């Protein structure tokens, strides 16, 4: 097809959408697919001129329509014969039952001439009853009508049923079109939903990266405050244990002992300073210097012992 044969872009796209949804339903192409593949769209539009709504070529569609017409004709002929045969069988069964119950001779029971004469009327009457039964089933309100009105309705019953069948087929076709549209909308909805979920995930990740540092700072501050509170709580428990263990008199005695020990330490440190000065003065001496070193070592050891005693005492007093 030449490019000049196409309509406007909007009309051409709408036509392509109708072709894909009605004549070529397996394609299921979106408007975006058709816009991205213009040559394929032209191929589909050209192909639509050679196929019907079922996807068959026009030649095959005509042959199929003629075949279905022949099938319906043969089916109608067969149904007529089948109905007549069944009605005649029912009449024969009824006649046989009646003759068996009645007091008839064998000659009367073999009177087929009379039966043949009555058969068309009986068949007509039986067919009329069946037609009225079908009419009343289709329209229950017709059960109260007269036979003349029923006969008139039966005469138009086939046309009414054909119209209702056509309406049902049209409704079925419309339902199929709606199902195709529903599938397309469902696919579009799923794609949009996936895009929304991806966008939401990206927004959450970006927001998390921005707020993560602030959150970490708040958590660190919280842990620092909690640690300080735990230290204070442990110190309070320690002071409570000490207050429960030592009375005021014991604390006073410990204070006096600590003062004395501190005074002794100060005196010892003064002696150590004097000894250090003497050591510096007599460093050049020999044996006397060794004696002074030993004396200084002893003094230093004694000072360290007293300092350790004072530290242990302070620990016990806390």
C-alpha cells in the first residue's frame, strides 16, 4: 500500500488498534509498539484488507460461509425427517397400547388403511402440541392464549429465536472484545505498577542515604547518654554499698589514718629529697657513695610502701 493511502497519524493509529484487537487479536500490540515499528504497522494494515475478523482470508471466509450454509441446510432437512420419524413412532406406540387394551379382533388391529388415513392428521396434531409446548416454555404467559393466538406466535417463533440467538452472539462478541481490552488494561496496569514500585524503591533508597548519617549521629548520642547513665548508676550503687558498709565513726578513723599516712609520706619525700641532694654532692665518692645509695634505696622503698598503703586505704574508703 502506498504511503499516500494512509489517513492522518491519529486516525491511522486508531485503525491499527482496531485491526490488532479485532482482526489480529494474537498480536496484542500497544500504541508504543506500533509507533516504534512503522513498517510493521503498514504490513498489518495491508494484511487487514485481505482477512476478515476471524483472521481467515476473504476467499476462505467465503468458502467457509458457503460450507456452513450447506451444513445448516442439510441439518434442517435431517431434523425435519428426524422429527417426523419420532412423532410417527410415538403415534404407533400409542396406537399399539390402545389396541392392546381395547377389545378388538385381530382383523381390526390389522386395519392399516384407516391408520394411514388418520396418520397425517395425527402427526399434524402432535406437531402442533409440541410447538405449543416449545412456545409456552419460551414464553410462559402464552399458556393462557387461545389456539389461534398460539398458532400465530408459533409462526413467528423461529424468527424470534433467530433474533435472540443473534443478540446472544453479538453480546458474546462484545464480551470477547471487552475481555481483550481487559487483558490489555491489565498488562498496562501491571507495567505501570512495576514502574511505580521501582520509583518508590529508588525514593526510599535516596531518602535512606540522606537520613542515615543523621540517624547514626542520633544513635551515637543516645548510646553515649545511656553509657553515662550506666556509669552514674554504678557509681551510685558503689556509694550506697560503701555507705551501708562504713559508719560515720569508721569514716572519721579512716580519715585520721589517711592524714597520718599522708604526713608520713610527705616527711619521707623530704628525706628522699635531702638524700638525693647528698647523693648529688657525694657522687664522686667511692664506698661512702655506695652506702648512701643503699640508704636512698631503702628510703625510696619505704616511701613506695607507704604510698601503696595509702592508695589501698583510699580505695577502701570510697
